[in-house]
């Protein structure tokens, strides 16, 4: 199975995925995102373009579909991709796109899950990986893990433990979905 990773920012989840699994390419919707530097360091193809460069979101998503089709992608892994997937992309890749969310859904969906959980004072939150559907963080859940909030936690230490759980959970889910880990020869080719 060929996988592509979509990310908008630093790409820490992308790096964990790419170090363990063959990634065909990474896409960022920000031309200056640090994930593009990570891809270069790891020898992974990278593409970037922004919604504002297109006439509308339909044209933007059609360009994504063309890119995915060109590379014959079987699974899209959203890993900090901060755009809501619209109907054009969803129709073409429904059932072939997963997302990671830094809370235990359905608790605290949306772009600020960790902050929302912290502000609510919960004693635990978590991480969820789910199939992407037309809602915001509403797709069928593949796997979740709880992350406790300790009395001594700062927001930063709580967030760090959530990110550590993300890295582990993405690896587990990709294995569940039948993605084969990188071999030694894959690593040599990437360098």
C-alpha cells in the first residue's frame, strides 16, 4: 500500500511515520512549513501549495486528487493537516483517509482540542485516529488511547505526553491497516 501524509506545520507525526514506514510523499498546505524540511532530511518527496493560489477550494482539492492519483496513493494520513477536507477530496478518497486528533473523541473536537481539554480541567484526555468523513472529527474511530492529566502537570507537560501518545498510536494503526514497516533496503534507498 502506498501512503501519503498531509501536514500543515512542524511535521513531528510525519517524521515518526516516515522513519518507520515507506511514505510516497508528504504534502503541506503551507509552503514554509517545517514538515517540508523534515521531508528533505528524510529523503521523502514533498509538495506544497496553498488554497489562496487557486480559484476556489474545489480547484485546490482537485489538484490534491491529481497528485494522489499520479502517485497511486492507497491511504492518506492526515497528521496535523489543519484544513477541513471538503466534498471534492472526500468523494474521491472516502474510506482511504485517516486523521489523528489530540483528544479522546467525541470529547473536544476541532482545531484546539488540547487547549480545550486543558481549560476544561479534565483529569484525562487522549488521542484518537479515525476515518475522515464529512464532519469535523466525527468519522468512525479506528483506535483511541487515554492520556491522564496529573496534578503536577503544566499545559506543556500534558501536551507533550499527548504528542508522545500520538506517535505510538499512529504506528499501531498503520500496522492494523496492513502498512508494512520500512526495511533496511528502504532506508538505503531513501538516503
